[in-house]
């Protein structure tokens, strides 16, 4: 059994410290040590995208990162999107577009879309499809997910739209 | 899935890293972006007892244009290289191949050095390195620095000239020359998958004749493969559809690519011919000379 290592990082804006085995993936650290079970694990070897989180604002698969590699980083998970229990613009748009059925893939899609919209607030459908090519969904057939992403972009742009919850932009890297 | 246990080191200097490799040698593995190594650990295809994380090592993430070449530190992420203005302006072949690697979240973590050191025969970057005649700079505690040309770097299936105690420090890629057109073409089952076959082409045209051509293929052998016969067939020729067709046929001749569930050997041979032809046509079009 390998020794435990102390990892300090920021998760959804809150400074956290955990002692973990170095072999533990970031996904398992989030789920088991911090109780943040919104990050889902599908394939556990980098293929499905369900476990996608933001690391310093960029999308990453949390099953392909060791918890210890997150030391000093700023992590955003699906739990970090809503504020005070209110859906944010993207979550609301996804809801309105029926962008999920069983919901297993949803956290990964939402985190990847969050990264996209922070970088490109006005994406084309082709850009959305390109960026989402790394996330698999067994239920929806993808149309409504793509629509949800485009709807989120449109409502964030629209001056009259009621923007709820936190801003789409991920926090600045530490 | 639980990864097999290992001792973890996160050195902050290259010297410390080299000392750790010297001490642990064969037992140890370097961890760069983890996008190939962590899946291997998860599936227990790799079981190193020591993992040395390059993530905090200073001096491995430089990306700069020099005299006629661009130097890319091993820990530069694939996505940073993809979005770099220097790469866009000076290494158009690399810029074109980069977005074909996996998906955005993979490229955000995966590194240029990791892809080269991993040496997947289907990967884009090794084929680009071979087509551009890049040089790899490696360092060890005992033998210091050495420079390895791409043609002798890739030695077999996931096997390179790197010794277990060596760190790949940087890549040096010759910058694009004038009158030189490039193109990267690949065919994959789905967007973001590893290519079944990829073709990298560098074409120099002077006074309407092909002065030089370099062709490298991915996915057809246990290493990226230069096609010298096809290159020779092009030299001195005019830019015509027939010259490109002949060269593409020569590039695919005598290939014995693998057969697997993604494609048979015959299909890969067919792809090699088609993709080389397409890449040649596009490289020429970039120079304003259409066959
Ligand atoms: C779903 C998925 C799809 C992918 N699709 C593609 C694709 O289409 N094309 C493609 O090319 N790649 C693809 N990849 C692989 C990706 O490009 C990897 O990031 C890359 O091959 C390895 O880079 P890394 O930094 O993650 O290296 P790691 O996984 O950390 O390391 C890989 C190997 O290289 C060694 N190594 C790393 N850095 C050094 C160094 N500086 N010196 C010496 N040895 C070193 C490690 O010890 C290890 O053996 C994909 C990966 C996934 C998970
Ligand atoms: S669980 Fe991480 S990519 Fe599938
Ligand atoms: S909604 Fe069920 S997997 Fe996507």
C-alpha cells in the first residue's frame, strides 16, 4: 500500500485539503473524499467523457488525472454551476431543450459546454459538435444536447434574458 | 477502477527528476499529461512501482521560434501547441495535425513530449516529426544531453530510442520554408479516434517542378513510416495529377499494415494511397499550383 499524500486545491471556489493515496484518480477523490458525486464515472479510461471537470478553467477527464496532480489547481465540478440552488443559464437551457434523459452523461457534457462557452460565447453548431465529440450519450441522440448548448449561448447573449445563477465563465486559474 | 499502487514523486527540477530515474530506472515511469499512461495503469497494462510526475518540473514548457526552427518543450500541452501563433505561422503541418488528436479535454492535458515518447504508431505527432525531420533532445543523469533524429527515434511498437533513465526535454522542428506546401490527411472511424491511416506530406515546388517531397504515414506499421520511393518518384516532376497518383501508388506499395476490427490490411493500403494523393493535392494547392 502506498503512502498517503496531502493534496490542497480549490473545488468550486472552496479551499480543500485531503490526504489520499497517489493512485487515487481525481474523480474518486471528488466522489469519495469530498462527497461530490455529481461527477460520474462511465468507462474509467478516458473514452466516454462522463467524468469531465474543469481544471483551471479547461476541461479535463477526472478519471485520467490523479488526485495528487490537482494539487494547487482550481477545480470546478457540476456542483459548482448552480448558485443558491438556482439553475445557471446553461442548466436552464439544457432543461428547456430536454438535453438529457437518464442524466448519466449530463455532468460531463455541461462541464465541456461550460469550457466551450467561456472560450467562444458565440459558437456555431459545427463548433459545438466538434467540442462535444469526446462525450458519449446513450440516450438522447445528441440533437437536444447540441440545441441546449446553442440555446445557452443565445440566452447568455440576449440582453433581455434573465441570467440565473453563476456566470458561465469559469473562475480565473489560481 | 483502482490503479495499481506506486510511490509518487513530484520533483521541481530536471536534476531531481534525472536523479530519481537513475535511482529507480526500469521500475519507474514518467507521468506527463497522463492521457495514455493513466488508461494503461487503469487497465493494468503498466505497473510501474514508481511514478515521477513531470507536472511541476521547471523548464519543460517553452515554445519558441529560433533560427529556422521551432523548439517545443516536452510538457507543452497539445492544446497549447494547437493554439500557438508560432506553430500556426511556422509549423503549418503540426498546426493541421493537432486538432485531429483525440478530443479537446484530452489535448488540454496531453503533452507534445508525451505523445512522442509514447510512440503510438497510429498517432499524428510522431508522423509529423518524421515528415519534418525533427530532432528530439533527451537528457539523463549519467550521459547528459543528446539529440536524436526522428528517423532513428521511433524504433518499434510503442518503443523509442529513449533509455529508461532519460527524459525527453524538447523537440526541435524545422520551420516551414518558402515555396513549401504541407498537408495532413487521415481517416478515422469516428471524429477524435486514433487514425486508421494518416498521411503527412511536405512538398517544395520551384519553377513549376517538384524540388523535394517528404511523405510519412501513420497507422500502417509499428512505427511512423517514411516513403522514400514515392518521394524519389516526385522529385523533378511537374505538378500533375498523374505524378501525384503514381507517387501515391508507390507510397502504398509493399505496405503490410495491421488488420484489426477497425480495418483490414487491404483497406488500410487503399487508404494510404488515397490519403497520400489527397495530401499531395492539398499541399500543392496551398502553393497556388493545382495539379
Ligand atoms: C480517448 C483518447 C483519445 C486519444 N486520441 C488520440 C489520437 O487520436 N491521436 C493521438 O496521437 N493521441 C491520442 N490520444 C493520446 C494522447 O495524445 C496522449 O496525451 C499522448 O499520447 C500522451 O501524452 P501525455 O502527455 O498524456 O503522456 P503520458 O500519458 O503521461 O505518458 C505517455 C508515455 O510517455 C512517457 N513520457 C511522457 N513524457 C515523457 C518525457 N518528457 N520523457 C520521456 N518519457 C515521457 C510516459 O512515461 C509514458 O510511458 C488519446 C487519448 C485518449 C484518452
Ligand atoms: S469515466 Fe472518464 S472518460 Fe469515461
Ligand atoms: S442522457 Fe442518458 S447517457 Fe446521456
